[in-house]
C-alpha cells in the first residue's frame, strides 16, 4: 500500500499513467458498444447475465483490468497501482455511460484525440531515437558539444536533449484530458439529476440503481 500512496503522490498525474487510463477506457467503450455477438451464447447464459447486473460489473471490471495490463509495464508497477488504475478507468467508463449520447460522444472524442496525440508523440520519439543513434554512431561528440545541438531524445541514456515539441504535445494532451474529465463530471451529474427529478418517488428508483443498474433501452 505504501507503493500505491507514493504512486498517487508522485507519479499518477504524469502523462504515461494518464494515457494508460485513456487507452483502457477507450478500448472498453469500443468493446462494450460493439458487442453484437452475445446472442450466440446459450439461452441459460444470456438469461443469467441479463438478470445479474452485479456479475456484469464484475466481468466488465475484469475486462478493464485486462486492458490495463495489456498497456502497462507490469514489471515496474505494483499490483496495487494496477488495481488503482483499473478502478479509475472503470469509474470513468461507468460515469460516461450515464450521460446523454451526444455528450458521451464529446467525451470519447476528446479522449480519442488525446490518445491519437500520444501515438503521434511516440512516432516522433522513435524517429528521433533512430536519428540520434545514427548521429552518435557517425560522430564522436563530447558532452559539451551535444548540449544545444541535437533536437532529439536519447532513450538509451534517459536524457532529453530538447523536448520542446514533445512538451507541447504533452501539454495539449493534459488540457484535452482535463477538459474531458470536467465535461464528464458536468454531463453525468446533470444526467443523474435530470433522471432523479423525473423518476423520484417511484418505488423502484434510486440513484445507486441509476448509476450501477441496468437500463431498458
């Protein structure tokens, strides 16, 4: 648990960890909303899952955990950190599903843009790394001469020589994700309040059931 506390205090808001959550949420959203093969299961399985929303959430959480593990370095993150990221990712997914459809598209559109920027940034890093290795292989450059000359990232030594472009993209990602989270909170809270005002007083209605229960479409 100390590792989790240290992670939250020092590392949680860095770009890589934010992208772990964005990737998992996007992949889970795509998986859930393109699930048109459930009818191929047996009738008993279909009826069982239709009547057990708790089991659906358990399976959904496990699927989210798989997506997180696929995208994270399990050798450098403890099980508590992985579990924490999974909880955050699944919470975002659940809240985003409690919004009106156009609002949900806005949220996932923003997250999608942030992740596309991450892909683009990774491509820049890889190309810069290859070029940097070629320069260092072809020329013998002292530490004093390297400074201010190369506009690349040297992954082997872990030094950022000039990360102006990378920093700009990372800042843009942070702003986009922050806007998406604020929009998520506003849209989901307004949706829940709207449903509460419409259905309050009904014996089978509760806010918890609205958030975690199933829906009749």
